[in-house]
C-alpha cells in the first residue's frame, strides 16, 4: 500500500494507516446499518406476534430517521469545538443506552421509540463526521475509495442483522435479537484512538500536531512539507471568509450545493431505506422464489456488500459521475421490470407461479445497482464536493432533509401502494431514479484525483491575498 514517484529523491506514501483510519471511522456506518436492518425482523415480529397496529410498526421503524435528522443537525454545533474522533467515540454510550431501551422495552412502543431515536441520533452524526474526517486524512489518489468504506460497513451492519435474525429464528425472543444487535455499538470504541486530521490541527494553529498527524497518515519517510504548505494555503483561503449570499450564488458553489442536495434526496426518494426497513415483510408478501423470506434477505445483504466493494474499486477509475449515472439508470430499469411483474400477476395470478423468480431477482438487482453508485457516492460527496466554508453546515442540511424525506416515505409508503397500486408505485419510483440519473449526468461534478486545496481553488472564491503573503 505504497505510492512512489521520482524527482530528485524517492517519495514514498505509506497508505496502511489511511486505510486503518478510514475503517475505524466507518465503524459508525456499521452501527447505523445494524439500526436500519434491525427493523426488518422486528417489524415482522411486531406484526405477527405482538398485535401491533400498522401505525405503531411504521412509527417504530421510521422514527430512526427522525433521530438521524436530529443527529445531523447537531453536528455543525459540535465540529470546530470538539474534534471528530472525540465526537465519534462519545456516541458509544448513547448508542448503548438506545439498545438497552430497545432490548428491555417489553415491546412497549414508547421505549422502542426512545431507543430508536437515540440510535438514530448517533447514526446521523456519523453520516457527516465520517466523510469529513476520511476526506481530510486520505491522499487524493485513494480518497474516493476510502470514502466508499462508509457504505460498505453500513451494508455489513445490515447483513449482520439479517444473519442474526435468520440464525435465531425465534422471533418471539426479541430481547435476544436486540441484545446481539446492540453489541455492535461497542465497535465504536476504537474511534477514540484515531488522531485528529492534520487539517483540523492547522485550523487551530497547531502545526506541530498537524505534522505528527500527517506523518501518521503518510509514513515517516514521506516528505510532508509540501502537503502541509498546501493545507496552510487551504486554511488561509477559507479562514477570512464569512458565509455570504455572494458565496452561495457563486455558480460553481451553487452547482456543488445542488449536486449534494440532489444526490442525497435521490437516495431517499429511491425507496431503498424503506425496503431495508421492511425487507423480511417485503419478501414474505411478494414472494421470494424457492427461498424463504429470511434466506432472501441474506442474498440481498451479500449482494449489497459485493456491489459496494466493486464501487470502492471503480470510483477512482471511472469517476463519480459515471457511477452515479449508471447506478440510477439500472435502478430505474429493475423497478420497471418489478412493476411489470406486478402487472402480470394482477392480470393472471398464475403468473406468480410461472415467474416466481422475478420479484426477488429484480429487487436484489435493484439493491446491487444502488450500491454500485448512488449508495456509496451520496455519502462520499459530503467529504470533498462542497467548499470548506459550508461543507459541514450545507452537508448537514442536505442529509437532514434526506432523513426527513425517508421518514415521510416510510410512514406513507403503505398509503401510496394502496392508492396507486404496486405497479404504478414501482414505475413512479423508477421515473424518479431516471430523473436522478439525468440530473447526475448533467450536473454532478467529479473531484476524482484532486486534492482538497485544488477542489477549493476550483470554486474561484476570492480571498484576502495579503493574508496569504504573510
């Protein structure tokens, strides 16, 4: 994991610590994935064994989104005052409390709701903290790959819950299922050992620790001075600035803001989170081919992980715009095919037996397409697409709005299916995916292979050059 280039001397970048830092920072994605996936089996249990109403099931499932929205909103008030790894590690006891309430709720809705909110708050904070931190420690050649780790670990968390639910098999013992899921929150503990990013230290005028941090990221043999000077320039470019209407109406800044909001909202409007929330119920309802509903969730979980790993490999090769465009095009295609199957089944129920493989196949491929681009890249954009002055605040607004849309989608999905029918609902969602694809092809900006300073310079935001000369 080294990179060499020759001028007068051999310069070597050791990337092992960058991978290590990205993995540890992305463990919050694993915990978030566990919180998302928990509802798949828990919702089915509430429906089958607890006599919960549809409203209660929807509220327990969807309230995680409200908690995530709240957590995202809190981040801008903490970042700058407290370092990112410190905030990450501080979420662990909150996560633990949330899972304790879930495990020992006795299936009382009020305790489930409070526990889910707490888990959502922590997960939402990681949605901003992890991309920002990883973008600041990664070198430009592998930044896209490392930013994709968050989605990979999120998928691993979802898979963990699917495997746990399948292995236990006794849906009545909710406390056992919740306890095994809750253990995942302790994976956050190692985030305390991560160093602050060099850019964070420089923003605090702490050049000594910034150099130590960069040496940790690049290796002791790497000449860090050029990169330190580049980071200083980035700090000087942004420090004298205050957020202004002129900055927000800058054409390039506006394009990045629109891209960030558009892709983040596209992720939620695609319906992926809703399908994860109710995966087991979904397969039990529409059919899962020759597999049981529980076995089909394992197939989906495995496909998600493989697709996101492929995306991590391809993102620094093909670029984000291509992956986003192809991903959303394929998502729309598979939803169209799923809707077509529903229309066949509605015409003649015998088609359900003839084409029993269609529904699970199209849904599985839909998840694969999502994780090939839209899933991982929607988080990656938060790390390096926006100018430094508005990165955390604007990114938080975009993600908070996305989680709010996810909440509304989760609570209203049943009504949409009833009013439109399964076929039209799938085709409507497919149309949204294709609009997002067109949007990404035209508007999305690719930052592959650029340093954070080069990205900032591309915005053309004026700064006080007298300060730079000092």
